[in-house]
């Protein structure tokens, strides 16, 4: 699984890194910073949780 974030769309709500801090972090403006682009299998559910809860649909997941 790969995860991407569109920083032109991310406005820094922070839901992703509150709900799944193992996968998502934040920059100094509160916007999403990915900790992985290739998500380890044991964190795939967390990555999906972040994607599903992003109000801006800024997170995109691609299954292998
Ligand atoms: S939840 Fe979405 S809009 Fe908010 S910080 Fe994460 S990627 Fe950005």
C-alpha cells in the first residue's frame, strides 16, 4: 500500500495525525507530513483511518 497527501488541498485540520499518528505527522503549519510512502502491512488500517477521516479528501491510498 502506498499513501500520498496533496498539500495543495490539505488545510491542517489534523484529523489524520490525531487518529493515526503512526502514519501521519504534522509540519510547523499543522499540515500533514507522511511518515511513510510505502505503508507497512501492520499500519495499513491506520493509513485508511486517516484517509477516511480527512475532511478535504487530501489523502490518497493506492493498494499494491
Ligand atoms: S486530515 Fe486532511 S486536511 Fe487535515 S491535516 Fe490531515 S491531510 Fe490535511
